C-alpha cells in the first residue's frame, strides 16, 4: 500500500468549516496532498487537472449534491476517473440513504460527527478495497456484495448468476440467527 503522505485526497463540501476540519484531521494523520472544492463543478476541475487517489464528498451540497456528483463521476463518458474511491460524508445515516449512496457507486460511508479513527478507518478501507467494479444498466461502482468468501460453494447471490430467483444471501442467514 502507498504511504499516506503519497496519496492525494480531494474534499468536496460547500461547508468551509467542515473542509477545514477534515483537512486538519487528514494532515494530523500524515496526508499532506489535500485539495478542496466547495462545488461539484470545482471538484471536477480539480479531478481533470490533478491525479486524485481518494474523494471525500458531502451529501448535502448545492447546487449539485454528493449523490449526483458521485453518479456523474461514475457514469459520465468524459469523467476524469470513474474508478476513484469515493467516500460519502453525511450526518444522515438512515438505511435508505446508505443504500442510495451505495447504489450511486460510493466506495464507503463516513458518518458525522467525524472522528480521526473513523476517518482513517474508512480511508484505509477505501484505498485497500479489492472489490471489482460492476457495470450494469442501472449501476456502476464497486461490487455491492461485501465479504463474499471465495470458498463458498452454495447458491449465487444474484438472479442472473444461476438463473433462479429463489436464492438466498448468507448475510440474511446471519442476521436471522
């Protein structure tokens, strides 16, 4: 893995104090290459001009929110880097919002209030994420299936994997146990 002082992080948030906080936490942890944008348009300019290793984007921004920004990075044909790891930062952590962010193609989720430990946990996870990217009609991003064991011989997790709709998910079994 690359050392933290070698990576370049882009923070996209229309809230200046939040950008300052994330920058201070990142620098305290050894991240010295840090760019900031207060709009999605500004972030896109930076992404086109500079190689970025990780994007941290706030959900609630104007005029374009973090969800739309993520979709734009993942789906636009002229996107400078559709595979860049993206962490979604928000205080709104309802299951539906986490699912919407995941479905937009984010790599991970950062919950406010943020802590240094949480920030670097998520950064480490995003930078070492080995999931393949999946492109289908309505999704492009990291494979949403976490924790698949390569040794698992049982039913597949998707309808199209084996042509049967009555499959089950190991995570469902763990949750009901």
